[in-house]
């Protein structure tokens, strides 16, 4: 299993890194942290995520939805 960790500063950073996993065949998990080293989001290669990653607009919508959830949970971005 591939398990990567990235520090991000914007939603575009998350989309950029997730695009790299579109064609990865093995299991993967990606953790995204803010600059204060706080975990914001985690994505895995589940069926829904892979399907939404196929289109750039849908990918951005997915990231935005999950970032909204993270912010509601009190994560600092």
C-alpha cells in the first residue's frame, strides 16, 4: 500500500496531488496536512473517490465538499 503525506496551502494543491493517483493500480492513501502539521483530509482509493477523480471539475467539487466538512469540524486551514 502506498501511503503519502503532503503539506498543502490551497485546495488546488490537494487536486494537484490527487491527480497523480488517477492511474495508480495498487491501494493508496494520501494524508493532507496544513502548515501547522494538523491533519486536514485523508483520501483513499475507494470506488467513489476513484470515480470522482476522473473529471477535474468533479475532483475539485469532491475536495471542496470534504474541506467544508474539515472546517466545520474545527480544522484550521
